C-alpha cells in the first residue's frame, strides 16, 4: 500500500458529495447482499418487513428463479433459439434491476428496519462480501486521492521513487552479503573438513591409547593379585599373633577383676550412701523451694496489687497533669491578656497625656494670641 490512510474531513462540497454517494452505494450494496438471505427466511421476516416489502421480495424471487431457469436452459438448447433467449434475458434483467431498486427504495425509506435487518441477518455470500470490501477500499482510495493536493501527490511520487531506489540499493547489498555468506560458508566447510581430519587422527590416537591402557591395566591387575596374596599371608600371621595377645590380656583382665572386687564393693556401698544423702538433700531442697514459692506467690500478689494501684495512680496523675497543664495554659493566657491590657492601658494613658498636653498648649497659645491682639488694638487707639 502506498501510504497510511489519513482520517481527515472533506474540505470541499464536491468531495463531500462524492464521499456521500460512495457511502450510500456501500449501504445499498450491503442491503442488496442481504436480499437473498431475507428471501430464504421470508416467513421469519414477514411481520417485520410488512406486506408491501414482502410482496416486492416475492416478485423479486420469482424473477430470480425465472432468470436461473433461462440461464440453465440456454446452455442446453441449440444456437437457433439463442438470440430469442438473449432478448428475454435482457428484458428479464431490466425487470430484475427495477425490482432490486424498488426493494432498496422501500428498505431505505425505513432506517430502523435496515438496522434491524443488519443485526438479524449475519450471513452474506462470499463474492458479495469481497465486492463490498473491495468497494470500501475503493471509497477510501478515492477519499485519499480527493484529499491529496498536487504537492502531496508529487511528494508521494518522489517518496515512492526514493523507496524504489532504496530497495534497489538494498537488493545490491543483499546480493553482496549473500556472496560473502557463501564464501564464509565455503570457508567454514573447509575448516569443518580440517576439523574432521583432526578428529579422525584423535580417534586413532585414542584407540592406541585404549589398547595401551588395557595392557597396563592387565599388568596392574596381576601385580595387585600378587600383592594381595602376600598381604593375605602377612595378615593371617598377624591375626595369630593378635589372638595370642588377646588371650594373654583376657587372663590379665580376670586377675585384675579378682584383685579389685573388694575395693569395688566398698565403692558401691559409698555410692549408695551418697545417693541416699543426695535424695535427702533433694527432698530438703524441694521443701525449701515450696516455702519460697509460696512466699514468692504472696509477694507477687502484693506486687500485682501495688502495680494495679500504681497504674490507677498514674492514670489519675496523667489526668491531673493534663488538668494542671490546662490550668497553666489558662493562667498563661490570662497573664498574656493582662499584660496586653496593661500595655494597651499604658498606650492609652500616654496618648491621653499627650493629647491633654497638646490641648493645654493649644489653649495657652489661643489665650496668648488673644492677649497679643488686644494689646495691638490698644496701641492703635492710643496713637
């Protein structure tokens, strides 16, 4: 495909009209492709279509069957009646076209019916589907051509020429790379052949080594058998000597047992006394531990009670601390308010003092000015 289809709005009335005609044609094609399926299930769609459309469809069905009959008979009859049948076919074709136009006009007059039929009738014949798809591609192609300016067309042509030139260059590069690949494959095959020769030589040397190893193993086995016989004789003599030593040591053991039996009895008695003492000490320890456990439980109960009391006191203390902090905060706020009020009072007092001083000064100046005016008037009269 040349370029990616751009989804742009038509920029002229002519383009919009052309696209509208093409879209209406596609809609008519879709409806006309559904007509055979509707006719096959006419009983199912009769209530939906209404009597007028149903009658037109029945008439269209009759014309279609007549057309099929004439076409089938034209293949069997001789050439004498071919011209007559051709004339009948032309006339029947005109009637069939008129019938299709009437059905489409009635269907397109009811858009809701068209939409319902598209939802209910899913199957189309494959040639009709392909034709509708091809016509849709033609519509997109025409829209793209109508929306493409002459400059863009030239740019497209230039782009395609550049692409073809690039494809040629790529083909040349691919050819060169294929030649290099074939040379590399030949070189690799030669190396593989050399490696096969080396492998054959190694296999031969391995076979020789295997034979030598088998001979060495046989020789080692013979020497090992001789050594085993010598070791067996030496071990038998050593076992005899060890058996004599065992008998001597057994006699010595019996003598030592008889000799140490009396001290053993004394040690056993001492052991029994020690065990009795240990049992007594354990019983005494258990009694002491029971007393300590009882005392510990009492102390623990008292500790638990004191701990509970302490937790209650801590809770009360936390509440009191919170109240105390609130009281302190209130006191601090009150102190701040008092200080603020005192500052404001001092400011007001200072302002009042200054105002009073200014007012007294103003009064004194007024009195002084009035006296000066009177003196000036008195002097004027004296003159």
